[in-house]
C-alpha cells in the first residue's frame, strides 16, 4: 500500500524536531450538496528544524517516531 502524502500549513514549531501541520480537506456533503471544510492537525518530524509557522509543507506517512508522530516532512511547497 502506498504512503499517504498530505499538504498543509505549519501552525507550530515550538518543539524540537517536530512541527504541527494543519491539513484542510474539502468535500461535498452527501445530502445537502454543500461544500464542507474539515481540518485536522498532524505532528510531523522535522529533523533540521528548518520549517517555520506559516510555511506550506507536504508530509508523508511513516513508521511511528514517537507517541504522537507518524508523519515526516517531505518538502516545502
């Protein structure tokens, strides 16, 4: 199974080697046919601490790094 890749905005970089990424997805509601926006935060591994708040990044699924980290940063968009 291929690894998922998501795109989002960095909302926090306060932790060492960790960033918090807000990923927003849009979909049409099945009954109301209205566009709905849902967002979720993911904690991603940033080894060099080079990403700052406001950067748009792509994150990729990986093996668990810590209790909450299951994603790594691939590249800045």
